[in-house]
């Protein structure tokens, strides 16, 4: 925290800290609630949306309801009104400019923009696009992101989210197993780790290449 940065209090709890430790909207404006309160609110919304498993409907009725729900599903990846839609070059510039401070960017990338077409030329599969994005973010920020997991969308089979973690994220340290014979153990240099909580999430639709 710099000497000139004012301390801000969360509007929902007693947390107080520098403005840069608060979440940001897609328009890069800071919100008034801290990360912990944001997570609690998201958890409450998820609990309300959870299906009721205590109903007495028959299997046929549940299948009919599921079929009706599937018919009313919208496009797999659809930008929301007011959500940022950036050109690939603009997104990279934002990441590079803010690489030395806490920064969260949640936006759609226009894959039809000239910079995206050039960067991802010849790539068709979701995993290839996600790995290419992680590699280009590494080039722009000097932060390496390592692939962690794939999460399939529950509402659209063609949509998947690929998660990467920062190579220096202290939450992702793997424990090494020591050889029992001390004479066979090798001294190795370990990378410095930080509580950066750095993650990269890339959502790709295999049937549409307009946005990611």
C-alpha cells in the first residue's frame, strides 16, 4: 500500500484496506464490498438456485421438465448488456499495464477482431485456444500460468472453462517426496512463492468462435 493510497471500508463488514484490494467490475471500477463479502453473496445466490431434490415428481415429469428447460436455453456464451467486450490487443495491454499490482479483469474477448484472428490463426479446439491465451499472457506480463483443470458447463455441452494458476501462487505448491537415502538427495533451487491468488479462467464454446 502506497503512502498516498487511502484506506477504504467494506460497506458490508468491518474490513478496511487499500482500494486496490477490493474487487473490480468489468469497467475497471472498484466495488464497495470486499472479496469475502462478494464470495458470501455468490454462495447465497448459488444456494437459492440449487434444485430442490425433495420433490415427489415422477421420473417422466422430471425428464419433461429438463427437456423444456433445455429448449429455452440461450446461446452458450452471450455477452451481457454492459459487460466489457475487448479486442485481444486491448486485453493484453490492460494486463501488461497492471501487472505490478492487484488486478482482476473479467471480460469477453472479441475473437473476430484483427488482433485475435492473427494471434489464434489455425487454432480450432478449445484446449489449444486456452493454452495459447495462457502463453500470450505470459509473454505480456512475465507471469507464467500453468494448466490446472477443465470444468464442463452444466447448461451447454459445448462450453468449457479451462483454469490455469500462476506459477508463483503459494496455494498451488506441490509437496515433494524426499528420497529416504540422504546421500542421494539433491539440492535444488525453489521458486519464490507469494499469496497472489493468481488464476486465469478461459471459457470457450466449441461451436462458436465469436467470443471467449
